[in-house]
C-alpha cells in the first residue's frame, strides 16, 4: 500500500495506570486514537496536506484500521518526574513543497520548553532544506523571525502534552500527527 496523505490531524493525551502498557492505552484513549493499529512513520509533512480538526479526523477512522502517525511518546513511574511529548511542525509557503514534523520527548522540560524545542527542530530542518541562511547559535525567537521573514516558511507550531508522575502509577504522555489518505 502506497499513498501520500492528503489530511492530517494533531492530537495528544495522557494516561495513568499501575501497568506501563495500560497507561499507554489510556493516553491513546485520551487522544481519541485507541481504536487504530498505529504505525509510526518519520517526519515529513506531505505537500498540499490539509490540516483538519481532531473531531473530523477521528470520524474518518475505523476500528482496527492501519493508521500512520508521527508520534512522540514518554513515560515515567517516578513520583513528581515531569515528562513531555511534543510534535513540532514547520510548513513551507509553497504548498507544493513538503514540510517537516519533529518528535521530542524529554524529561524535566515544561510543556512550553518542550513545544518550542520541537517547533525549532522542525523549522530548522525545513530552513536547511529550503536554503535559508541563519546562525544556528541564535536563540529560537530570533531564528523564527529570520525563517518567516524569508518568505519561504509560512507557519510553525507545536502540539505538546506534559504531566508529572504520580506515586505508584505509570504516567504516559503522547503527541501525534495522524496522517490520513
């Protein structure tokens, strides 16, 4: 089976349970994608791919369906440990070109820190592909301005889920870009 996805939706979730696998299942339920057989793929945002809402995307899914997703996933069973999962997105101004998705799954980063890092990763990958010149030692805010002022990168954003571990439970966080035909 070969296809170029025409639609994408972004979702996230958190799950807590005494069993590791069950915490992952609960995170999938929270993200509304538990009914799918997920196949993780690498990080290309297809050309001319339309972003749709979670609600619209979930309606297009069937139980047991093989579903392609870029997924960031992280877990902990340590009380108070902060975990996060982020998907960063960078889209080119020219919709006939592909964009980038990035996965980031840190410990100890806030939701904002993790999301900005993932967004920076995606935008930097796209910028290097498009030949945008920049100083990699500059901070994200400065590089983001350069990327967008170039006129070659139209948008970047992230979806992030974070949570703190609870005593006696596994805590799993996920962030996903779900790709649809």
